[in-house]
């Protein structure tokens, strides 16, 4: 058991060091293209906690059972990082905003806890691969693929 815990600890340490190395490369890269990123970033989107209220047309409040923890997403301006919770596990990655409200996620990774109901969890993980745009209207963030709304969030 001690050996297993030691191996898990080493894996977590290696993952943390790898993420820092990627962040350093990204920081150096973003200095070159920072004007593009700053122009494309919507001040209404970033540095806010967005609580998930609907996913694939289903209201979170009507789901049974409810997700283990509140699902949310948070866009950071520093390094164009995104993080949050998908109802069970925490996730982190990067995002890119382009003109016309185009939005793309990359390098999204999450913890791997097993929860009683993984419905919201699995749908959130799939959405990160499918999103191509977003809309902000009346305090509601909608993540979209084409004309289809994949998920809706409200600012907290």
C-alpha cells in the first residue's frame, strides 16, 4: 500500500512539473502574441465563476441524482487558462478566443475520481472537444457548436 501511495505521489509531482513547464512555454509564446489575445478576450467572460445550469438541453436543477459538487467553469486571463469542476472532478486546460466569439479548448485534463453518477461529468468532458463558439446574453454564457447550445452557465 505504501508503494502504491508513493507511486501516486511521484505521478502527481511529475504532472505538476510538466504543467509548469507548459505554462512557461505558453507565457513566452503569449508575450509575442499578447495583443491578439487581449483584443479577442471578452472582459465579460473572463475572471468570473460560471455555474452550470443546463447541459445538452437538460436543466441541472431537475437532474436526479444531482452532481456531487457544483459544476462550474472559470476563464483566467493569465495564460488563457480555464479551470473548474464538472460535477465530480476538477479540470484545467487552456482556451483560445478568436473574433466572432469563436472559442476553442485544448489540453483539458481532469482528476479521475469515480462518482455515483457520471452523467454531467461525461457530458462536460465531451463538450470541451465540441465547442466552437460562445454567446453572452443577459448574464448567461452559452457554449455552442454551430447553432446548437451545448451548455449554459450563469455568472456567480
